[in-house]
C-alpha cells in the first residue's frame, strides 16, 4: 500500500511540473504551441492509420479483417481533419482543457479541505486558487472558439497556476502527515 501511495505522490508532482511547463509554453508561445500539438496529434493519427492500412494489405487475402482497414481509414480521416481544420480542433481542444481544469480545480479544492483537517493555515490560499482554477476552466468552456493570444495566455496562466497549487498542496500535506 505504501508503494502505491508513493507512486500517486510522484505522479502528482510529475503532473504539476508538466502543468507548469505546458502553461508557460502556452503563455509565451501560444500560437506555435497549439499548432504544434495539433499537428503532432495529426501525425500520430496518420501514422496509426497508415500502419493499419499497411498491415491490412500485407496480410494474406484470406486472413484480412475489415475492421483493420476500417480503423486505418478512420485514423487517416481524423488526421486529415486535424490538418485541414485546426481552428475547429483547437476550439474542441479548448473545451477539453476547460473540463480538465474544472476537474483539477475541484480535486485541489478537496485536497485543500484535507489541509484544513490537519490544521494547516495554507488551506485557505490553496482553496482560493482552486476556486480560481475552476472559474478559469468554466470561462474556457464558455468561450472555446474565441482563441486569441490573450485567451491562450490566460489558459497557460491557469494551467501553470494549477501546477503550482498541486505542488503547494502536496508539500503541505506531506508536512502535515509527518506531524500527525
């Protein structure tokens, strides 16, 4: 059980660091970051689609499965859509990020409540930031297609703030648990 908790703790720290890095990239290079991520996703789908199609055609005709070619065509179409309509995909991406931020903010709010249970004074600060993260996520969900540089900058700021709150709550909880 202890090793499982150590894995969870290290995952929280890793997620926090990734959030901070992604947030900073979005803040300082918003256009390039989003386009790069979208094109990388498109490349992944294209590679998956092409590999499925190659696999289908390399298989002896008697052993071919329609599902393999259907999967290959589907992945290639998804890649094509990503490359042709990056703005639509970016809007969808924004909605997904908004949902993730709301969930992360709610999780941090619960964890901040745990800080209060241990009598830590920093729980109020963490709770306040968690509420701001939830509000930021809701704003992102409400305006997904207005992806301006300012919007992406604010999104990056909120993601970085989420990572910082994760690190603060994790450090304070570790101290509180050691005291208890």
